[in-house]
C-alpha cells in the first residue's frame, strides 16, 4: 500500500500554521518576511561587492551599527536612506514595485 505524500509546499505550510492570506496572523508573517528579505538582499549585495559593513557605512555616510541593524531586520529604514545605501554605497539601482 502506498503512503500519501505529506510534504507541504511553503504556501500550504503557511496557510496551515498561519491561516489564509488576509488574516492578521498571516499578514504579520508575510510582512516580517518582506522586511527580512530586504536585509538579506543588502547583505548579499554587500558581500558580492567584497565590502565590509564598515566600508559600506563609510561610503553612504552612516555607521557600521546602522548597516548591521538594516541587514538583520532590526531597523526600519526610510526609502531615501535605502536608496543611498544601494545607489551610493553599493553602486546599484533601487527598483520598487507594487503588486495588486
């Protein structure tokens, strides 16, 4: 007799444990993921450029502790500051999008 596959996709797991999209618990999870993702993207870009947090901070006019807090999702960051980190510090381009 074959066993049924009990493996869940990520979306199925989130729905099972956090509810459907639109519920408060699920939206808090999704918001936290997006904030974490932003910090992870900055971290990866910095490493790709071969820069330390201190070097990035110096380049964009902030300090190492601030860069660390942004990368580790401890600090809310203004779009203007994010743009400065990405464009001045990392030499990249910030692109934002809205999904409806």
